C-alpha cells in the first residue's frame, strides 16, 4: 500500500478518533471485537491502541479511543488490537509500543498526555509507523513541540468546554461549584481556567455580587477512580457544593459515585 493511500486512511482514522474520543460511543457493534480486537492468522494487527494503563472500558479517553479504533477498523476491514502497559512509566509505554510494532502495527494510537515523552523518544526509531497522539504532542519534557512527519497530535480547545460548563452551571442557578482536576498538566489546567471564566461571566450577566458564587478548586494528583477521590468529592457535597466539574479521566467515576450517594 503506497504512502498516499496510508495517509488518506490515517486522516479518516484521526477524524473518527476525534469524534468518538471526545463524545464517547455507547453502542457495541460486536462484543468480541470490542474486547479482543481482530488479528490475522499470525496474530498480527495493522492498528494498535496502547492504553495509559487504564482499561478499554474506563468510560474515559481509553474507551473512547478504543471505540474509535474499533469503528474505523470494522468499516475498513482492518486488523486491530490493544495493549495495556504494566505500569505508568515511559519504559512501560515504550515496551508496549515495541510490542505493537513487532506485532505488525502500521498505525499506533496513544490516548493521553502521558505518551508525550515516549512518542518523542520512539517517533524517529520507527519512521514507517504512524503515531496518533490524543490530547498531546511529542516533547522532551519542556513542552516545546518536536513532532516528526509520522506523528499526528489531536488537541482540543479544553478551555472552551470548561467555559461552557461553568457558564451553564451558574446560569442554571448553581452557586456553590467545584472543580476536581486530575494532574495540573496544560490540558487539565485549561479546562479549569475555562470553567472559572465561564462561571464568572455568567455571574456578571446575572448581576451577582462578589462572593455570590463560590468555587472549590483542586488537582488530586492522579487520573484514577479511587476511594480517596470519591471521599474528597463526598466531603465537598456534604459541605454544600452543588455541582462538581470533574476533569481527570477516571477521577470522574469517583465524582459520579459520590454524587449518586449524595443524591445530587
């Protein structure tokens, strides 16, 4: 297959991932394919997704990205599979990338900023492999983009989504808000700052005074669904917080559990 055709197919996959990863997709075409993927007779796959240690049913970036891969691969009759690293480390991510390449991958999808440095390291080692980095771009730890021709980074205007969330919350009558971010990385920070700006603008339009809208704001330091994150969210609800904007992958699952128990 020539490079122009590969690139055209790659663009189609990028568009699919951008839509599904951002919005999610609850429909399952075939349960077995969603759980196991589809390989050729030698166990090889043309498209590989590498999770950030999370699972493909995490109701977050991993799941949305995997569902995009599944949908694209089914529609275009491609082989595909996923790899779940053993730990959150550059070494583990790079090991999974190596396994994917050894397994025949021509396109590797990596969801999340944790892959920025690993992709920076491997992008020139595998010039014939295309990498799709969702919510990030390769860099050497200095946040200065260093993107090779075989890498496509999908970035979102997180501040706009955050703005709409904060604006809508205040317009709907909520006055005690919360923002619970994962780690203070650029994408999460943009969500949070947008949330604050949206809430502030809505308050101004409604003629509210300083102190009429209160916001609890924190970064929990991880992207996990954990008892600790749920406990923090529960304490906020008990203290009067009416709505929490969770921005941190599986952190949202913890917040939703706390909200259900608080009947918020």
